[in-house]
């Protein structure tokens, strides 16, 4: 649990904010020097997401998506804008959201809101989103804040909407990274937090074809 590795909550958040302020607003910066995996990541995410967008009575809509921990908009640009009519972005780093306005190009006109806010303080507008996409950012929230944020995400979903988490998973327990002030949880811990938030797991998938030296990455869909 994060309570065992995070000694000072305020410092945990402020150190992370400071870390990201010094990261260049590029795809390589967003991916910690692993910019070359971006296409593999996006292609896998698209396949995962499209199974929920196919025809059928319970299919997920394509009106509006929310990109959480959006950075400069790598996922908004390549995954969400091609599939959804409008997208909102939320990130704690103002410089990234500023860069996103040029990085997204013409299609960026369909980004309705750029919210500069940490997810621990952010509330999605109720009953508004078909998909809430949360990638490589849950490690910046304590267990309690993550559970509470997921509850707010649940309230933010439209009928048949889904919340998606894609993130690194530890082999066992919770591991602290002092460099960027984040934690990496194992699968069981993440599943428990999802259940605690009142969400039901619909699908879970391990990312393939990533470099061997990085943590295993899993994608979860829930509602």
C-alpha cells in the first residue's frame, strides 16, 4: 500500500510536480526516453479500445473522451481524436498543455478543455464522457486519492461509458520511485483499488512487444 512507502503526502505530490516541470515537452520526454515505443503503445491501445466501440446494444459511444495525465497530448492526438468527436485533456503541468495546442495541429480544434490540475483534485463533469483514459499517471496518486478519483470518474461516465487504466505493474507489492516521486503497484493492489472504487473490471490485457527492461504494462477497462 502507498501508506507504507509514501512518508509525506504533500512532499510526494510537490516533488512530482517539480520533476515534470523539468521534463522537455516532447514525445520522448513524455515517455521517459522511450519515444520509440509510442506507435506500439498506440496501436495496442486502439485495438483494445475498439472492442468496446463496435456495434451492439451496449456499445460505448464516441461523443467525448477525457485524457488524464495527458501531457502534450500524445494519446489525444493519435488515439482519442481519431475515434471521438471531442476530447478534454487534464494535466498538472501547464507547459505541457501549452505545447499541446501546437502539437495537436488542426485536429486540436476538437479539444474542448485543457484542465491544468492534479488528478487528486480533479472531478470529471458528471455523466459526460464515453471513455476516460488514464495512462502512466496512477503512480502519482496515493491509494486513497486514486480510489476517490476513480469514484469521480465512474460518476463522469455516460451510459455504457468505460474507464481505462494503462500503466506499469510491479512484480510484487508497491515500489517507490524517488526520481519522479511515483509508485508502481502490483496487479492485485490495482485490482483491489478498482473494486474499492465500485468499478467492475470488464477486460484486462498485458501489453506486448515493449522493451524487456521496463515494467510489465497492463490495460484495464472498467465501469
